C-alpha cells in the first residue's frame, strides 16, 4: 500500500471513531456543557452525519488511489 492511501485510510478510521463517539453520546444521553452554555444532542446528530460522510469519502479515495497505483503500467523509456 502506498503512503497516500495509508494516510487516507488512517484519517478515515479517525473520523469513524469520532463519529462513533458522537453516536454513543446520543445513545447514552450524555450532556455537554461548554462554559455556561449547554450543547444540545442534535449537534451530535449533525456531527455523526458529517463525520460518517468524511470517513466514507476518504476511504473511497484511498481505494481509488491504491487501485490506480496497481493498474498503472510502467512507463516505457524514450528511444
């Protein structure tokens, strides 16, 4: 696996774990307070959607990068 594809997959897994954390916050009904303001759970719903979309997008880019690396024939030297 080439380095860009590995980096994209690592980023995809990180986004997935962050989304999983937000999903757990929704299920457990954990409250979050920043300073004096309460952060509603609906922000976690938005975060889950955005993080899942980013994770899937990066994973697809990694697959495309790995596939293009394998399918590219070697360049022929100029005669």
